[in-house]
């Protein structure tokens, strides 16, 4: 199966759900997915790796260099 290229992704903490979420940009669309319940204490590198895995599971090819992790505020 050929993966569609994703242009970028942003990982943000969702305080309302106490979890990290990844927002994957594909063209003009944005696909939002939770990273998982066990993600609260993940490092930025681990979050990035997980975001790339989630993108692939959704059928998108995501370069880890194009992933931004927004620190918790």
C-alpha cells in the first residue's frame, strides 16, 4: 500500500483529556489523533516516533523532521 505524504504534524497536550494529541497535516486537511493514555510522561523524541507510527497507521508518510512538539504550558 502506498502511503500519502503528510506535510507536517504538531503534537500538543490536551489538558481536558490529559493526553498528547497529534495533528497531521495532509494538504488542506488536518487529521487529529490521540497519542495514547500512556503518553503523559513521554519524551519529545518518543512522542515524535509515536506520531510517525500513528501517521503510517492512518495511511500517511510523515518525516520525523517535520514534527513539532509544543511543550505543555
